[in-house]
């Protein structure tokens, strides 16, 4: 299409609500328009960028063996009551009642729904491992939406969920996503560092946030500068191989968010000239759930012994 026919509403001045450079540039370049606090319309140029990012994410998830589906944005409250999270999630959840007085919510995440789908159709261990993902709009009613789409209320997110027969298999699935995330961000030209992190309302007993170092980041982070020079797996990666050595290479170098930062370990393990204390932007997070959702929602399969 000719540029003269393209819809590209460029701004000459910096919008007063834009606090950081990326937010100002996205607004001035005509990539998006704010409709409400933390809610943006993606204009044609911004949408093209968003679709390209989405395609990179999709290609790397597919390469890692995940299978795409699409779940709705609205979910039944009763599904979340099964897991015990409906009342526990907090004010970030947007709760809705429809004309039939059914309680719904605008999904902030999809653990309950994907577990409901899984338990309806998968009955045998022979169907495992299984990793299902989708790329869908989410809503979290952030108390302080800011920095444009970096801390928005409505956002497009890829979420993947693996189902495995035992802990060892689940750890292998975790490792696949760990490597897939490293590759995804590298393809976007980002140096995303996996750091030990809190699991928060999502749950589980192991988590890594992928952090891009930036002074505008909301997270305080602590790491050994050696982590900046670790190699990202290339196109020859085989996800059926043992990925544990790659994970160990990345996780043996100290890197943690402030929530789980161990000051004593940081001081004893990291040489003074390699200590890096700064801020970062969370661009992704992976979790090891264990049986958090399969137990509470009775997502069971028959094992090799028939039990």
C-alpha cells in the first residue's frame, strides 16, 4: 500500500502521560492509542509489529513441541472455585455477572480452563507428555498501570501448560520451555536473563522470570555479570535431548529478583567486580506447578499399572 493511503497518525509532541522513552516513541510513531488507563488500541503500524512478535513466539513454541489451541477470554467462576483461586486471586481479577446471573471473570491466566479441557479428553499416560498453548488477550486490573504496554491492564499473552506423568517428566517439560524462551527473546534481539523468582498467585514451587536489564524496569535484580555472556542454543537444538546441562549452565550463575535475593550467597559467590545490581523488565515467566491444579481439579490419567 502507498504511504499516502496508509493510516499513520504521527504526533509531533510528547504526550504528557508518557513517562519513558519507549512509551513516548510508540505513541508518537502512531503505533497505538490509549483508550483508558492501561488499555490501548493497536493502530496499523503497531499491529504489524505485534503480529511479527506473535509469530516468533508461535514458531518457537511449535519447535519445542507445544500444540496451539485458543481458549476464550471469559471463564466461569465455578471453574476457579475448584482450584481455590477465585477468592484468593485478589482485586486484579475482573469479575462479571451475565444476564442469567452466572458469575464469570475476564481471564488473567488459564490454568483452570486448560486443566478442565485436559481432564475431559485425556485418560491415559500414553497421551503424555502434552503441552498446550494459546496466544490470547488477558485482563488484570493493575492498581497502577503505567509505562504504556509495559504495565498494562489488557495485554496479549502466550501461555503454555504441560501435562506429565511424573515429576521427572515435568522437569523435562520445564527445561523445554526454559530453552524455548531463551531462543524466543534472542530472535527478537533481546538479552533476557532467567532469574529465580517468586511464583505469586500462579502457584508452584519453582519459577524463573526472564528479565531484560533496563533502568526503567520495575524489578530490582541481582546477578553475576558472567550471565550476560552465556550462549543461547542455536537452530540445531533437539528438544528430545537432555537439556539439563544447558539449564545448569544458566542457573549455576547467580541471578535473582529482589523477592528471592539471597544477599549472603550473592556476597560469597559473586566476585566484587562481577556483582551487578540494577533493575529489569520482566518479559516472560515459567513455573513448575507440581500437582497444584491436577490434584484440586482431579485431572487424573490411568498409569502403566492400570491405576
